[in-house]
C-alpha cells in the first residue's frame, strides 16, 4: 500500500529541488526586490553619491520590512542572509554618509551587512514604465518640432494651456509668499509646499509635505515690526485710494486678457512670408519725412534725388563696375600692343 504523504504545513517554508528557499533563488531575489521598490516597499531617502542622485535606506528598515512581509522570511537571521544576497547579486551596495553633509554618500570598501548601515539602490526596478516615458518624450519632441504645421486650433489650445499653467504657478507663488509673511510677522515660519522649488527631487515629491510649521528664533523683532508697518501702510493706501487700486485691478485684468488673446506676442511670420515678393513702395508722407545725415529736413528735389538714388543704387553700381571692367580690359589690350611693337623694332 502506497504511503500517503501529509500535506505541507502552512508555516513550512517552500524550497526547490536543491533545498534552497524560494527567496534565495535569482527569481525570488528579483521578485522581492521589485516588491521593495513598489509603493508599499522599504522606505527610501534621497541623496547624492558620486555626483548623481541616488535612493538609499537603512539596513534595519529592510530587516523589519522582510520580517513583516509574506516572503517566508520570519526571523532576523534569514533577513540578514537575504540582505547579503542582495549585495552579492549587486542589487544594492553599502554606503557611508559624509560628516559634512548628511545628503552626500560614498561607497564603502567593506561591502558587508550591518543593520545600522546605509545601502544604496543599484537596481532600478522594472524598465517598462521608463521605456514608455522615453517613447512619450520622443513623440512630444517630434510633435514640438512640427509646431509650424499644426492646425490653428491646436496652436490656440497649446497657447491657452501654457498661459493658464503660467498664471496658476504665479498665483501659487504669490499666495504662499503672502501666507509666509503673515505668519512670519507673528514669529512663525509657515511654508505651504516648502519643497516646490527643490530641483534635487522628483515632480511628485515637490508637493510633499503639504506645509511646514516652525517657530522662529529670537532676534528678528525689528524686521517683523517693519514688515507689520509696511502691511498697515498698504492696507491704508487701499482703503484711502480705492480708485487707484481699482485701476490696478483693471490693468491686471487687461493684461490677462491680452495674454490670452496673444496681443502681447503678435505672430507676423505668416504675413511677412506672404509679402516676401512684394515691392515695398514708400508713401508720400514717409518720403517727405526723410532727413539727411545731419537730421535736417529734405526739400522736394532732395527727396526725389534720394529716392532715385536708393531705388537705382544697385543698377548704378553695376554700371560703374562694368565701365571699370571695360577700362581695365582696354588698358591691358593697349599694354599688349605696345609690347608687340617693341619686339618688332628689336
């Protein structure tokens, strides 16, 4: 009678034919590395290493994440073993922080595991999204180079979108500055979107955190009082001069309307292209307003002479060149005849 094998316990770790755990194989390491790079993966930090922006994490963070995960790594010993496997297969490498700047890192010679050490990602994860973004960038670039042949409605739509984004960004910058100044008067440094202008982070990270709140140090009371006085003066000016403030609002609204309508950036390329073969003939007013080199007004005869000179300057120059060429040819012919006569006399 064949022996019936009991089913495996749920807590028993799965192993392959060589007696290795699934997380010890190449496929298992890559699978866990992809999970670590995911949204619910190990918490990472941003830094600079060898002049490049990198992502790194602390060793203890990886140990805790592995133990809490569902990858059959239940104790610290297996978690440390997996960390060493990631170093061996060059998914990560150990780095040290610079004592001068905590955001600067450098690789260490001893590539071992330490729960208190810092480890920099070498594995970038799946390339699918990166390839899609690269293809989209190429398409956008080609579309931008073909902008002159776009239909008019597409040009207008791009112009409206650009102007709208510009206005939104300008308003956000002004509002966050006003909020900061108001709180700064009362001794508090309050920034909305404090990392908005940080070039060392990604676009999504620019909006995290939403705000920061920190109490100012002592010694800035005089500057805060000066700003408070300027604010009070501005409020008094708005209240006492409503007409001027209304004019300012009307001018701002007109500027926005002109910006959307494109009046500030007139497109004359097409009209100039259409008129490229047309002969430009000045009218009587422009001719009568001509001046000489000294800035004196020209009379009727001088205007006609100047117009004829400008109009037929090229023809006169060509005639003079032809005349000079003929004279040169004649002189050369005369010198040749004189030389022949001298030879005959000899």
